[in-house]
C-alpha cells in the first residue's frame, strides 16, 4: 500500500496498517468458516474466542488486577457520561468533576441532570482551558461518590501526567484520547472508560474497566441495559455486542502486544511529542502552543501560526503533501496533530520537517 496518507484525525483516527491488513485478509472467510466475522453469531465459538482474546489483551496490556471487570459498551464515551452517574451516585448522593475543557464539561453537565454534582476544580480562564489543575487546587468532597477527570483533553491539547490523589473517593476517568498511551497503575482508579476510536480501535465500542466492589454496590433501580452489573455478569454479552469493532480492537491490541507492550509504546509517544514540541519551541516567533508546558498533551498537541490565513494555508499545503487532519477543533481553531499510538515516529519527523520548511517559505506573509 503506497497511497496511504499521514492521518492526523482526532478520532476516528489512524490505525496500525497491520491491523487493517489482517481484517482484509480474514474478511471473506474467517478462519475457514465460510463467512466473515461480521456474519458470525455473537453466541458462536468463533466470535467467543475473539471476544475473550480482546478482554485478555486489555487485561494483559494494562495489568488489570483481578478485582476489576473489563467491559465493552456501545454508545461511545458520551453514553458513559450518563451511565457512570446512573450507576455510581447513590440516592441523595453527589459526585465531583474536574473541569478541564469541553470533554470534561460535557460529562459534568450530563451528570447534573441525574444527580447533584460539584466542580472540584475549574481551570477555565477567559473562556480558555490551557492546563490541568495541580493537586492542591482540587477541592474534593470526601463524601462524593467519585471524582471524575478527563485524562486527555482532546480539543484543548492538555493532559494529566499525575493522576489526582483522592484518598477514599474513587477516581473515575474518561481516557478516550489517551488510553494505553503508557502503562499506569489501574488500582488507582474506581473506573475508567474510553471510546475505542482514537487509540485502540474503530468507533462502535467503548472500553470500561471498573472495580468489582463498585459494580456490586451500584444502583439497581435503573434499566437493566444501563447497569454495569448486567455487563459484568454476562461478560458484555447480555445483548449483541459491537462484534466487528471488538474484533478490530483485538487486531489493534495484538499488534501493541507484538511491539512489546505499553512501555515500548510510551517511549515512542514521548519521542514523538518531544520532536513536535521542539519545533514549536525552536520557532516560537512563528509557532505557538497555547498550553502551559507541564500540561502539554503527548497525544493531541495543539498549535497556532501567526494568522488564521497562514493556518489555513498550512493545513492546505500539508494536505497536498499527504498529511491530513491537521485542522484544530472548530471551537478553538488553530492546528492539532493527533499523535495516537498508531502514528509513527517517522510521520512526526515528516510533519516537523514540513513545519520548518513552511515557516521559512512563509515568514514574510
Ligand atoms: N471524551 C473525549 C476525551 C473525547 O475526545 C471524545 C470525542 N472526541 C468524547 C469523549 C466523545 O466520544 P464519543 O464520540 O465516543 O461519544
């Protein structure tokens, strides 16, 4: 395949080519069964093997302790914005949210429709979010059902590198845009979730990892299909799961495993970020990252050029040389280079070289 572009889309995002090729190879006749995995019953042994292999890969790559469930939901991360409070906030209880950007504010607003929730920190300043809060800025209610964070703020380009200390309050995270960017201690969390379509697969499946005791004491006066306990009891096979998305997650995660797991992935990701931010900082007369240095995202760096016209030209010229998806989110403008796990180091080097050349050619503009 020579005509693949360098895809900086924020999600759905670039996937490892080998994961797509494997699907291509297996598509028409899955393991000699005379049908594709798309057509298999979710109750059959062929799909069951794929399903359990995917669960096992998540457990292995993240070193998930035995007292956690690994679950697959539909409805995207946005549905978890609702399912989390429905399950975890008891009658009359409340929960705390850390407001660090658009995708941190949305779950807070949704939870607010279900129960009483508080902002434990809000780092918005003049309508902008340019950092994540420090531990001493968090006002955690010791009676909160949980504290919710968004570990990577996809639009604003900020990321938590140290997770908050919450004492006995369970930590809950939306990890949609940085799940598996590095190894981390799962036992620090009560629950985390991630829409797969950025770092671990295609759209259609949402990974949820949740501590078993939280599921046991979760509310049961909610519809069966929204209960974590339903998914936990049935190994996410209570109803038809998003089989093909889970199959693709299996393909992606087996490649991550082959590459050597998350510590290898972390090294690559840090190097990619180093290269990109180095260009931005080296040419600070031209490029500017609006994020405070210690909050700069490794996954979704954002940057600006001197004018919006130059930004439009930068995005258009990058496209001409095979780099797509560099436009920032419409709500903030500018540029964004999403650099999820499947984005190679060589591609980031290509982008960095392009940025250097573009500046030189457009300095006077
Ligand atoms: N959380 C974060 C951090 C996101 O970046 C996004 C999507 N860009 C969402 C939630 C929403 O995800 P979904 O479309 O899967 O509902």
